[in-house]
């Protein structure tokens, strides 16, 4: 187990900067997720930690060692790839034991360790099979077993669940979280799936275009996203955003379609953060919106665009001029398509972002 530290790490491929001055501290025993869209630099960051790429600038530490110039085999970390990278001509036992074989462990010791880790991962009865004879979930466990068998200081996972179906992905997610907490091994986990990151990680780092935008616990990032990119990337459905202009003298936010929302309860704080007439983004989570019986100071007129029953809850998307809002409702009789409705916007739960996208209040 070890702490992992990146200090001003940059990786450029010619004129393309894949990772841009990333500074990050991952605690010993922490489950840390790097989250972001395709091409944001998260996998390159993981490969830099693993030693599969060398940084253009900056330094990388694992434990107290500066490993910036060390090859992968000298870093004492184990990486599980998206496709698991199992050798098809080897049995599961041979695949799991391979890292020990290349380190010249004796055969009896290899077999002992493989069987121990296979018991932990509940694949001991599969050791004589080849990867092509395994299900996706079994292949994933075999790949984790191979990473675990030589007791590395850190696990590095590159989207290991993306090839699994939805049911198996949920099972594998629970398994990985239980295993990591049981072993206490420092884990860096790359994913584009925000639900996966929030379910698994102690902390999340959100990346976009090579930059690390925000680091925090899942709830910290969910409740106080630093900018509109994070706000709309975290959450399923994501945070709703409405564009408007502040008229603080009238304690109102005037939306682009001319509807007004009262900001009287927060006007003093808004005066400290914004100028009169400034354009802002108002952000509110789907579960905080509600249907209202009629007009009100914080109610919007809208028309139902889509209704999605999900069993315990219903997602209702409404159209407000050219913008759409999603409500997460627990109702027995949701509104129907194209119905005219009123939506209450709770100003006490709303966030205010500058026109640039940065959180202000």
C-alpha cells in the first residue's frame, strides 16, 4: 500500500497536450476515481502512474519514491485493462501466476499463492480453464487475481467494467468495492461512468481536456460542483441549468423567455457575488424540482416533453422556452405528454454560476 502523488504532471504528444499540469495527492489505502469524457486525459494519467508513458514535465511519487523515470516493472503497481489482457493460450492458473513466474518464484509457491487469491475471488474451480471458456465477469475476476497475486502497492484500473452487461456490471462493482476495502490497497480507477465513480470511490477527480477540474468526495462534487461542466457531468440525470439575467433591484432573475423567478430570499448574497444585470446560470438538481398547483414567485410555466416511469420514481422532462428541465418525481399519477404544468424552483437549493461557467454562489 502506498500514497501516490503527482506534481505538475504534463504529457504532450507533439502539439497535443493530453495531460495539463496535473497535481494530485491520493492517500494510502484510498479508492480514487478519475472521471471524465473520452479524450479528457484520464487514461493517459493512469498510464503515467503505471510507467507506460513518461511525463513531458512534472514528477510522480509512489510511497516515498520518485518513480518518474522508473520502468513499469520497478513501480510495484498492478494494472487491470479494459479488455483484461488475459493470455488466451494459458489456463486461468497460468494467467494469474504469470507475474510470479517472471519474478522467478518457485512453482510450488506460485501454485500456493494463485490458489489463495483464487479462493478470495471465488474462481478456484476455474483454474484449469482458458479465458475463452469464461464469462465476462469470470474474466474480470481472473484479471484482478493476476493483479493481486504479487501483492502490489497500488491497483490501477482502466474502465474494467465497460465490457460487462448492466446486471453483471452492478455485481462486479459491489465485488470490487468490497475487495478494495477488505485489502486496503490504494486504488486508482478510470471511468467515464459517473454513477460508477460515485458508487465506488472515496474521492473523485473530474477531468476535461487534460485538466483536473475538481477533486472531492462524491457528495461534495455532487452538491457543490465547481463549474457547469462538472455540474452537468455528475448526476444522472445531470443538474438542470437555466440561463437568465439578474435584476437585483427587483429581486428577480429574468429568464431568456421573459419568465421571472424571485430571488428575494438570497438577494443580499447575490449582490455580493454579482453585478446588477449580470447574466448567470441557475443550477438545480432534478430531485429538488417539484410540480406546483399554479403560478407563484418561484414557479415556471412549462410543457411536458417526456415522461419516463422507472418504477420507484418517474423522470419528467419539461420544456421551458428553448430549455429543458428534468424532474425526479415520486408520484402515482405523473403528468402526461404535452400537458401544461407549473414547476417550483427551490431557490434555497439552487446554485448560481457565472456566465463563464464558474460557481459563484
